[in-house]
C-alpha cells in the first residue's frame, strides 16, 4: 500500500491526538476540530472538505459556501427514495442509475415523484447549506455538506446501496462523460460520485469515500482543474511524502 494511501486513511485519526504535524491552522470562529487549508493551497474556484474519524474536519475557507449541487443532488434523491420511498423496484433501479451513471432521466422521475426529497434529507442530516430548487438541477449544496452526508452514511448506514453503487461506478456516465477525475483521484478512495454542468461556463463537483474518510469538492472550472486542485491540496496538507509536513506516530 502506498504511503499516501496509508496517510489518507490514518492521518485524519492521528491528527485528533496531536500526533501529526500539518501546515494548517483553524480559522477564527470555526467549529471545534475544524482545520482550514491555507488559502494559497487552493484557488478560490474550488471548495474542498475532508472528514475523518473522531469528528476530524479539514476544508478550504469556502467549504461551507452553497454552490450549484449539479448531479450531486442525486445522492440526496437516491437516499430519500431508498429509505422513505414506496420500496418499489422502479425506485431502486432509478436510484442505482442516478448514482452509478448519473442518469438525468432517472433523477427526473425520482424528483417528480418525491419533490420533498432534497429538503427532507437536508433537514434529517443537518445539511444547513443544502436547499432544494424548482427542480433537482437547481438545488444547492456545499462541499462540507456532501462530505458530512457521506460520513453519516459510513457511520450509520454502512450497508447503504449508495456506497456500493459509488464503488461500482463505470468509467463513463450515461451521457458519455468520463468518471475518473476530481476526488476520485485521491489515494485510498473506494467509491465516488461526480457532477457537471451541461451549460457554460464549466462547473464540476465530485465526492468520494475511503476507509475512515470522506471528501468532496466543487470547482468553477473543468474536470482537469478540479483534479489539479484537490491533488495540490493533498500535497499542501500532507506533504509529498514522509517528512516534517506529514508525520504519523504509532506504536
């Protein structure tokens, strides 16, 4: 297993005990345990949030900023349909297509059937920066809310089909968009969901989970921009390899 895979899976827990030296500092007024990535490590175009065990939290200063949810809202739609829907095979099939291949027609069907879904999931999980719009395509959320949602699924519903479907997403979405960028490129990731705008200017989002962590990002730019930004942030926080910027203590 690579150094960075081990770091991503274990450093978040070690940080709580002060065993890790990371070149970041909590922002004034931030919640306990929150650590903000230095502004110079991430262009303003991208917001990033990372969650780990024990309530450990990292993020950019704009991680709580509400932005277009894009197809990330399909995570909320699928969760509602699976847990509060009518239990039909059609709902489950639509939920799977929304998560694995980001199918818009499936989201249209679930959104029309359960128009309350996004607002209800936001309230249930305490996603304060998530709000429904006139349609699922016009809802808003934040990187922090997405990371918190996936962390909650890991903690309270680890057998959720949503996590399974994220882990088995194919290389191409229903519309032919590649699903291989953004947070999915981080070491240790086991499953991902992607979102993008079909209209200019380009705008993309992604969210992923791995052993002991969840991560989400939104970029006002394209897939390559987001990949570059999240990898840059990883290096800024954890360092390029073993050394003073990324020390993990252990027995």
